[in-house]
C-alpha cells in the first residue's frame, strides 16, 4: 500500500513539473490574434491522413468479410480469431488516426468585431462555407466507414448460424438394436473386459465418431447397487450401463467418473461433466444429482451378445445433447 | 460368548496367515518379484505386520482386517497391491476416516511397511503389478491418458477436482504406483482391469505419466501447463492493462 501511495505521489509530482514546463513554454494569456481571418484557420485534415483512414476502414471491413468466409468454409478457430481481432484493431487504429490527423483539433473562440456593412455578410459567409468543416474528403471517409461497419456487422451476425439445433443430428442417435459398441481402438468392447468400477468410452459401430449421438460412456457397477426404473430393468446386464457421453446441459463430454473404493467413507458413484460439474447418478438411470443440467443423461439399453461383446438393445432413451426449446425433462 | 471366541479365532487365523505367507513368499520370490521399485518385494513378516496392524490400523479396519462399519473398509482381499500403494505414498494411516487419503510423508519405516503389506497380502488378493515404463510407447500412453485419465487429472497430469474428491497431480508418483492406481482405483478413481488396459497399455501410461514430470516448454510462461483457458485469461488480464494504457495515451490533451 505504501509503495502504491509513493508511486501515486511521484506521478502527481511529475505531472505538476510537466504542467509547469508547459506553462513556461507557452506563457498565459496568449496574445489575441490581431485580425481574425477565417481562411487562416488551421485545418487538421491532410489528404494523406484521410486516405490512410479510409484504407484502414476498408481493410477493417475486408477482415470482417474474411471472418464470414472462414466461418462458412473451414471454421478454423485460429483464423476466425485472427480475422475478428485484426478487424477490431484496424478500426481502432483508424479512429485514432482520424481523431489526431483528420478532425480539427482547435477549440479556440475567435473574437470577431460586428460587421458594419450588410453587403459584406454574404461574401464572408460563403468564405466560411468554402473552408468546410476541415474534412475535405468526407464522402470517401463516410463510404469507408460504411464498408467497415458492414464487414464488422456481418462478422458479428454470422456466428448466430451456430445457434439452435441443426436440422440433422441432434436426437437422431446412430444406435439400433444390435449395434455393437467399439472401444477407442475400434475393437468391439467385451463385457468381460470391464471390472466393477470400470469406466470406458465407446462408439457406435458404423457411425461417424464425431456424430453427437455416437459416443457413450460405459461403466460397470455392482449389480445390487443399480436401481433402474421397472421399464429399464433389463438395460444393465451384469451391472454394465451405457449413457450418452454428451452432457445435457451444454454438450461437453462427460469425461469424469467417480467410483468409491469404500462408499461408507466417501461419495457415491457419479458421472461428472468437467465444464460445469453437472453430476449424474448412473445407479438411478443418469438422474441429475447436482449442477446445471436440466434432464438426465440419455441411457443406451445394453445386451451381451453370444460372443461376449456389448451391443445396444435398442435406441437411446431420449434426445442427445444440450437442451433446447421443446426438449422437456424426460 | 462372542468375546471369548475372538482371541481363539485370532490365534488360528494368525497361524494360518503365517503358513500361507511362507508358502506365498517361497512361490513369489521367483517369477512374481516386482521389477520396479523393488524395495520390499514380499520380504515382510506377516506376524509382525499383524501386530503393527492392530496398533496402527485396527481403529478403522478392525483388529482382524475385516473393516468397521462407517470407519473403514475390509482389507481382506485388497492384496499387496492396495497395501503397497496406500502405505508407500503416505496415504495411510489416515487421521480421520472420512478424509480423502492424499499423498503425505510416509509415516512408517520400510520394514514396517513390508510387514504390513505381507500381513494384508496374507488374506489373498492381487499382488503388486509388474510395470516396465521403458517398454511402453509414449504416443500411445498420451492417447490413452487423454482418453481415460485426463478428464480428472488434466492432460498434463497436474490434477483436478471431481465433486467430492481431488484428483491428485501425478508428478510424484512412480511407475509402480501408477500401475497400482490403475488396477485398484483408489478413493474415487475408477478401476481398469487387464481386459480393458493390458499390461502393455499400463507400461505406456506409466511412461507418459513419468514424462509429465518434465514437460517440454517452448518458451514463455507455462502457467502450470493447464491449457488454453488459463492462457486466455492471462492474455485478457495483460491485454486490458495494455488497452487502458493506450486509451490513456490517446485521450491525453495535446495542447
């Protein structure tokens, strides 16, 4: 604290010295201009500065357009970030240059004696109008600002296309009766490979792994601790359960599984999403135990085939992925 | 009536244990000896181990190792694997039974641990797994770790939080402890059998975990190798200061 106070005092002292020096250089009051002449007014605008501002604004607009193009074609997040960031930086530089070199800086009030002859009023006014506001290429800069605004607006609005459910994918999981569960190496997952307390990620055979409905978490509990509703009694052979790996809150991957070595002195088994710690109880059909998720994890009914591999016994129990309008608590 | 029966049973159990471990020690001294961290490879004395167990462990696990309701689980069948892991990482003895056992300074001497491990192993259960990190593939280890472990431990094995527990950082764990934890699933960790992760995969995982002790940093501030989110936050923090300075400069009176 003391250090901060000292720092502030030093800054204040330095500013006082600077102000004093500035007053020494320009002693007040300044001598009044002997005969004010509107044509002698110093205009800040320089043609090259105006052109620079226009170029910066147009480049800003182009970056906005580039953002839209990248979004539509590759969705490379680094390029998206670079385009959006560069657009904003260019806009900021354009505004800074304009404020220093284009817009007139002076704020002086010119004392002016009253005009004696009314005949002189009109020429004087015309003279003033001819001087303009200090921006000689107002149209150019306005157009460039329009380009920048349009580009930025397009870049800002485009990501809205990512909102809401896509026409295909959500809810339509690739699981059918008999679909095999493949492990991360692409081999069929065998029931015997899973010990009590096991945790594995599996995918639907024959489906794109990136498809939202494909990944499931497979866990094995003791058979006597599984309490499924009557309609799902047969969904967990040997205590092996499968749930969609996509959290029903924001669509993150449910990648945390806790299974207590000793339940009396620690917590109950749970599937946890690392994004917002939505916690689901695998013993009770994926019920939400904690966190922002609004509905249970969809469960995949399982069966063990004759060769010991795990297969789906039917489709998922509900829609996959984050909640959206119309998806109730199922 | 029951009170009187216990000491008799105990003596019988002890005698059986002693016999069993003798046989185990003879059989186990050959092929089963753990190649990594070979200190205390089943050389303990189960009778001395039981004595120590009664002194240090029985308030939670019971004098006969069968556990006590609400205080501690049975150690029967936990095997040398669990005893070795919990004792050599200092997680046991635990001050409060409902606390999460975390890595701590080892509270017992190596001989005492050998004896306790021999006592717990005398009930049967899995032995200490053999692990050869030098044979494992680092790339496969990283992939497996990302798939199965990184959710809780983070991809750089710096540890994290599960509701109700802490997933520890793994830089202090040696290869044997990594293998033991995979097979046993200590505290709230899931368990991975050899059907799911064969020994070659455990070797690969152990090699990857050991490699996280000294991660390559391409310059700059590593921020605990926690990934892009904290890096972004730091950028925000620094960037805001730079922006404030720039705004101050731009807005300064020029005349």
